[in-house]
């Protein structure tokens, strides 16, 4: 009897280990509509058997992947109701994910006073906690905290879902520009973001806007959500800056066309998705003016406001089918500043193409993915204009790694392996990047801007 029980438990553990499950946030509490009652012959949420909990049922669908994951309103994982869709009017979810990471970069030199590479070691790339609740069918509230090395506030907004095609969002959240920035950090196919995505540059301004404070309208329209749209106005000062001190705004918009219907989940890769084809095509635009102090121009006696104007455009494509995925994106930004002597007018251009494929072998077809990516980013050059007195690269004031990156034309080729145990909710990722950085830094001699900066990453993601 005991041997049979052990075999049953072992079989259950093996089935759970090899099943293509997904991780979800936890629904702490919910209330159904007052007029709702369980359909005849089904169980209420509090009467679930062990089999119902393991396999899911009409009263307990939370152990099955959701049909859709809202791209911006949910911001990643969202808890699933134990009631049929539309029954729970008030609810509260909590989610968490952590990403410990090991990094080794070949360009790091222990004997050098100034390094342009990351020191080898273990760090917490992201540690996030999410609280998301609905107080009324017309009011949701979401907060997302970062806990890696200090307390940071990312999402903090209210959402009013007036209609499926008209949803109003106000507070701090992701600016609708670039799929690379909009996909949750727990759902990326690679350990690191694109070269133009991620942290701020030397002037404190990101190449691509991320979290900011503002108001946005968005929604889905057409059969099978053929079209998505997002349009927002933001302070343009980045996260955790509640005031707009210069009176200028960041305007951003995104339009997505889903010819085959909206993909079930907003992510990279095809883990957890149907094997049938999916396709999404996105277009992005953003414009911003920032005022940074005063400047006295050459030949003038009175100072004038120093204003930085940036116009950004982008496009992206995502497709998946039969265990394969393809993602491509292009990004361009034109920046013009009043004081061209200190900061020349520059243009930035970046692009990437990445692909993944699940190995079609027994036991690993839903778990083991081979991935590859090639990308290039030129952050400060005159790509469509001739270099002149107001266009080009000025020598950086320091040799810090951040400043150095802002002036480097970089091309990366990355290869990797991903193992998904609970979809993007529990996965291990390993990658090696051949990184070519080149540009001679003015005044430092030929070859001073060429660094061997190959990068090895190993990262674990765990979430609920």
C-alpha cells in the first residue's frame, strides 16, 4: 500500500515537473456579484476537491493559464478568479518575482583604475512585488515595488475600464513606447534588455522612456482585438518625480495590429502559447522638450533657456508558431539642444532581431528553448545629416562606464539556452554575448575606445 502511494506521489510529481504549467499571482480575496450562484452540478470555490485543485474546474480556473494577459493594465502576472469571468466584482491580488544573476565580462581589469566593464559577481537584477486590486468594476488600482538594493516605486496608478475600447489610466506606469520596454522584466527571452533599453544615460535621461507619471487612454478594437492603441501625456521626468518643474511634457503613442488575433500573452518567446501562428506589428512615436538651466550662446550677452528636444520613432514585429518565435525592433531618436557647443545635436539608431525555438524532443519540448539575438546601437552620431559645428560627438567629460556607453557604437551577437519550468514564472537562462564596442575617444589615442567586452550571463527567475 505504501509502495503504491509512493509511486502515485512520484508519478504526480513527475507529471507536474514535465507539464507546461504557468505561474500566476495569488488572489488573496474576492467577492462575487450578489446575484451569482454556482451552476447546477458544479462546486463553489470553498468546496473544491483535491482533483479540482490540481486540474482546474469551472469553479477553479486559476490553475490554468489565462486566455489573455493584459499588456499594460495588468503589467505582467495577474491572479486568476475562482469564479467564471465577470463574476468577481471586487478582488485583491499579490505577486512577486526575483531574478538572481551571475555576470562575467571579459573587459574587466582588476588592475585598472577606470573600467568600462561590469565586475564579475552575483547580483539581484530585479526583485519586484505587485499589489493589484479592483474596488469596483470601474476602478482598479495597481502598485509595483522594486526591492533589489533599495525600495523603488514603479507602477502606482488607477485604471478606469470604461469600455473595452476605452480605458483610462492615471498615475505612474510604463510609457507606451517600444515593446522592449513594455514587456515585463520577468517575461523577457534574454537576461538583458536591448542596448538602448534599460538604465538612464550620462545626462540622466533614458534613450527609451520607461516608467513616468501621466495619463493615458488605451483599448482594443475590432474582431479578435485586431487593433490596440495607446496615447498618453507624461511629465517626462522619469519615475518617482511627482512634479513637472519645467512646464514641458512627454507625448507618446503606440498602435498595434494583430492580423491573426491578439496573442494570448504579452511576452517574448512562445512558451505557454498555442502552436497556431500569432503575429503583432507595432508602431511607436514620442516627443519631448526638457529645459535644463540657462546658457549664453556664442556671440550673445544674455542667457537663454537651454532646451533639449527629442523626437523618437520605432517599430516592432512579434511572431510565434509551432514552438518558434521571432521578434524584431528598430528605434531612432533625433536630439537637438540649444547649447550645441557643449552638447551637439545627435541622432541615435538601434535595431535587433532575435529568435527562439523549443527543441522538439520528448520531455523537453515545452521546456528547453534555444535562442539567438543580433543587435546594434549607435547612440550619438549624425546618421542622416553631415557632421558639422552643431552635429557630432563631443569628448565625454569622464571615463566612467555609463558615459563611455553613451558614446559607443556597439554591436552584439548573443546565444543562449532557456529552461522553463512554470513558463516565464520559473525559468533558468544562460547566454553568452560577443560584444564589439568601437569608437576612438577624442584625446585618448587610437584604439582607446575599443574594448573586448564579451559578456556571460546566468539568471534564475522565480515568481508567483
